C-alpha cells in the first residue's frame, strides 16, 4: 500500500513540476507582454505591510472561483466544476506564486507567515525526498529529459 501511495504522490509531484515550469515561463512572458517589469521591481522592494496586501489580492481573486467551482460540483455539474477548479488552480499558482516569489523576504518578516512557511516547507521537503526515491519518479524525470531533448532537436 505504501508503494502505491508513494507512486500516486510521485505522479502528482511530476505533474506539479511540469505545470510549475510551464506556468513560470508563461508568467515571465505575460509580464514582458504586459510591460509589468517596473511594477514587479517596485513590488519586490515594497514594505512588509504592502507586500502582505499584495499577497492577499490573488488569494481574494482565486477564492471566489474556488467557491463557484465547489458550488457547481455540489449541484452535479461535475465537468464544469472540475474545469473551473483547474482554472482556479492554474491562475492561483501563477498569481500567488509570482507575488510570493517577489515579496518573500518582506512576507517572512511576519512571524505567523514565517512559521507557516517553515512548517509547510519542512513537510514538502520530507515528502519530496520520499517521492523522489520511487521508481516511477526516476523514470518520469528521465522521460521528461528525453522528451525535452527531442522537442529541442525539432526546433534546432
């Protein structure tokens, strides 16, 4: 049972890593396309209080989307609920992760956020170490590297 659970976690981690890479690249492209470099520069140097406000805004954007998605699921609109929840997850990851990356030093000056961050980071490091030991994770990393090399070869 432990191997099955670790394999499922490995698959989830693999998908999350692939999505993270893609969303990070998309976020950088979006910033350039919308000419937001100066805003990001300003945000990365803002006060801790303003950083906390900035970090709260994406959460306030994504939370209602999550609630609507759960409402759709509760009313039997499974496909619509799942698709909206996926949209919320992608949007949340893109916005929240970007703002956190830009304001992390300021946000970690708040004791409650520092405790939450260090606790969650510790759990994630432990889980990541367990998952990366699984054969499916090692295979997928090799598959990803080979696929990336083939993809790059097509365009060069």
